[in-house]
C-alpha cells in the first residue's frame, strides 16, 4: 500500500493486520483458518519510511511515544 506523507501530528486512524501467535495445541482445521488479527490504531503522525508508518499516542513539546506499523501490514489510513 502506498502511504501518503502527512503534516507532523496529523491525527490518523490506521487499519492494519497484526501478527498472531498461539502456542496451544489446536486442530489443523482451526490452525489453518484466518486468525482475528484486524487492528485499528489512532495516533499523531510522526513520519514514514520505506518500512514503517510511525504514530504517537502521546506527545509533548520535545518527546513522544512511538508505534511503528509495518507498511505491508496496513490496510487503510484515514485522516481524522
């Protein structure tokens, strides 16, 4: 997916697919089904590069939290 560049701190909602790990023993019929891995994150845009879209859920004047979502896992980006 091609991700736009936004102005820093633009609020975005990102729909993405997370990884799923299940170490319990389950039947093959269940193990091969699509896992519930659909996620949504809302945050302040920080930057993007060739691999990740970076959001922050909290920001201050000189620091921020960080969420790095792999570009290949992103299904949709919506400006809020």
